[in-house]
């Protein structure tokens, strides 16, 4: 448990209040999933911006596909 907690802290993850290793791993999974969702939305917004700047319909399709991937 301590080794996992040290790794999480060293890599910028919070350990929460978990007393068991399963608690730590659940907290880590939640945080990773949250970071993935944030990055996915940032990518979709980049596609949206390109579509706005260049009137490119493919960019809208790209943004939609990225957001749909997150809904799975």
C-alpha cells in the first residue's frame, strides 16, 4: 500500500483516504478517467476551433467522433 501511495503522490495523484490498496487503486482509476475526459474534450475543442477557422466540415465530424468515444 505504501509503495503505491508513494508512486501516486510522486506522479501528481491524490491518494484520498484509502486504507487498503484496493481503495488507492479505485481512487487512481477515477483520477485517470477524469484526466482522460478532460484531454478528450480539449482535443474535440481543437477540432471545433479548426472547423470555425477554416469552415471545414471534417473538423466537426472529428470533434463529434472524439466526444462519442468518451460516451462509450
